[in-house]
């Protein structure tokens, strides 16, 4: 009999790797069939960890199976991946259980002919766990000898489980050691991050209330209202339904601060779902003014409306609109935020499947769409107002280069520096701005997801 958590983990992997769903949607669907919270947690851990280490696991599977991965059925490959992950990374699961259930999963998947192969490969991985054939980390060269690029890329892409094209880019920009640190950061499970809803509570009070229900937290290093969960699960407590916090990465919270919104302003959040930045801006405005929060897809609008309702804000109006078309407003807003759809390559730690889903050829397509949306968003900014562009991408094509191309043709706008624009900008936020005032968080420097943001001021009509 296959344990429910392992069966669910297999279903998650098949949904993700077949392209039927992204990881959050697949996990939600699988968790609905698991009434036991422990099974839910284990299924999530196996599926997420397997995707995180898929590059290294695939290398080992190909080695011990003595065949190229494209000769394995997709179902069999996913069974080998999740079983090998358990063997190598989950010490509380006995090796015999991981191997036997891998074989049973092959039977369950209708791949009886592969049961012997699954058994043999997993037993070989288990026997060689102390001397796995993975590329070693290259030694430093104190004598100044030239680096071996291919050896470094082998280590980064295989042993540290990242796409070769992506780590090649990071290595070129930041160097090998920094890229290895970034990859290790991505391979570490991300803590649950909360943003305190100051419309309903204070950071200090929420820390106390969380402790009363068995949840411990640490303060964020950069965002003033960020809390990182270190013990317990706030989403399983009564506090989760009271609108006291939203779940939001600390780097994402910095984008809210970058907007510089103030009470009585008119604000447009052009791609607002799931609503964390909308709620954060409403809180920074003291619930005075107006925020129009837009998105295009109905499912995301439902998430947005739920977040707004739970927060207690009264100044947010939710609207369905496609930013690929013209705005239904004139230049009436003090601030327009475009948190643009992007590759998501800055959030690999939290969304490990993104590293395998994206290709380098995707970047120009994203950048072209982002530039078009930025021009649309700019139509809503009044003279003297601000246009804020943000992504959760690590790649310049979607970030600095989009801003540069926009400013080259939008003569009414100029790049602004939040340190000059906002006298009350917190010092920790200023620490993650580059020399031109653009937000750029780097995992190997700030221990945050890779986010980008830029403020552009409209100087004339």
C-alpha cells in the first residue's frame, strides 16, 4: 500500500512536470484529498524538495539507470525522482520504505514493466549515497590561475541543481562564488513571511498574539512590518482569519514602500492580485484616499477581493481590466504601481519549479509585454505623480532594460531616487537601492528573493 502523502507528491509532480498546473495550484489540489495535516506537510515537502533538487536527481538517475532520461517514461522518471529525493534527503523515512513504495508507485502508474528498473536504480543510489557521482565544487586558485568555466558550470547546474543557462548568466554578472551562494540560497526552504496589517494591529502586538497561539517569529531585516515564522504555523490558528497579516515575501513588501504612497492620494495598482501590495498601500495611507486595484483573471480577482475584505480597508475599489488595452482612466493618479507579470526567476527559492519551467528565450517575450504594459500604466499618472515598475525577476532584460527603453521614448518621465523623493524612507530600505535609486535585492547579498523596482516621476504633460 502506498502512503497517501507519497501518492499525493507523485500527483503533484506529474501535474507540474506535464505542464498541467504550476506548483501552488497542484499542491492545493492534492492537499484537498489529504485530511491529515501531517500528510499534507509531507506531500508538500517531498514534491517541493524533488523539484528543488531535480537537476542533481536527474544526473544520478541517468548514471545509475545507464540510459538517457528521454528513454524513460515521464511517469517512471517522476517516481524515480521523488523516491531518490526521499532516500537522500529525508532521514526519517527508512530507505526500504522509499524503495518499496517507489516500486509500488510504478505499479500504481500502470508501469509494471518498469518496476524492476525502479527497484534497481533506487537500490544503487542507496548503496552509493556516501560517494555519489556528482561534480565536485571547484577549488579556489590562490595562485591566480584561470577558472575552469565548464567545471564551475557543471557544479552549479548539476550538483546545485539549476539550469545551466541561468547560472551561466549569474556567473558572468556576479562570479562563481556569489552564484554558488545564490544557488544554495535557492535550495534552502523559504520561511513563511508575514506582513503586518497596521490597519488592525501593530507589529509588536501581533508578535505577542502569535506567541499566545504557539507561533514564534523573527523580525525582517529590511521591511519594517515583516515577520518571518520560525516555529508553528499561523495559518492554522484563529488569527489567520482576522485580517491581521498577509502572507508576503519581505522583498515584495519593499515594493510597497517604494511607492511612497501617503494619505489622501489616488493610487492605481494595475496588476494587484493576490492583494498583498494593495493592502500594504492602504495601510501606509492610513485608509485615507483611494486605491483602484485591477487585475484581469477572475480567479485572481477572487483572491484580491478576499484579501481586501479581510484587511478591513475601506478605500480600495476592485476592477477587472486588461492592461494590454487602454486604461479606462485619464492621468488622474498620484501613483501607479505596475507589479508586472514576469518570469519569476527571482523567486526560485519559494517556487522551485520556475527554474525548470523558464527558458532563456522567454526573456525577450516577457520584456516586450512588460514594456507595453508600462506604457499603458503610464497613461494614468498625473503630472507630478509617480510610476512604479516592479518585478520578481533576477534578469536585466525584464528589469533595468525595460525601464531604460521606456524612458527613452516616454519623455514626460524621468527616473527618481526614493532617497530624495521620500524624506521618511527607512534606512534599511535605502540599503537595498542601487546608485541610481533602483530597488535590487540579491539573494547572495541580502538573503532575500531577487526583486527589482524603479520609481519614475512625471514631470510634464
